[in-house]
């Protein structure tokens, strides 16, 4: 599990990003390079979901670890994910608050994903087959 030092380090990194206004300058969605990167990622994710037989997403529950402001998680709706099945966790409360404001239909929680993973691993269904494990995802709402 991440120690307090690592959590504090991550908080400091994102505090410095904010002070330098990187989300509105270098990482701006108005930046043509960023738009190209986002489009490439969208295409790659869509192809991966299709190629692995993971579509449709309508009956799948997704957890975005380090969800930030929730944009990537929300993008899974384009492949049929239901908003009630989309969950995001992040260490930073301001990012969770922004995600809740931008995407009120999705569930976001301020949490250390390592602790969440431990809870999830402890709740593995006893009837899962070894070739297709199913995890009971704890509620994030």
C-alpha cells in the first residue's frame, strides 16, 4: 500500500501542475497536439475493446483508478457503458470534486486505489471459474 510519503508526493506534483496552469496551457484541449493524442487514444481504446471481445460495455462495471476530473471515464459511454456502471477514484479531493461537477451521473470517490484493490481482492466471488474471474466491486457511490 502506498505510504504517506508517496501520497503526499503525488499531491505536491499536482499542486505544482496547478500553480503552473498546465491544464489550461500545455494540456489545453485547444492544443492541436493534445487533440491528436486524444483522438489516437480514443481509436486505440475502441479497437482494443472490439478486438478483445469486451464490447458491448452496457453490462460491464468499470473502475478508473486515478480518474482525475473524470473525462476518460466518461468517454466509455461512447462504447455503450451505462453511467451507473462507471466508477472513478482519485487521491485528490479537488479533482474528485471537479469530476462530480462535470459528470454528475457517474460515481466518484476520493480514495487510495491500493486500499480499494485490497477490498476488491477480498471480495472475489467464490463461484468464479479460474479462467474467468469475476470480482464483486465495492460501491463507490
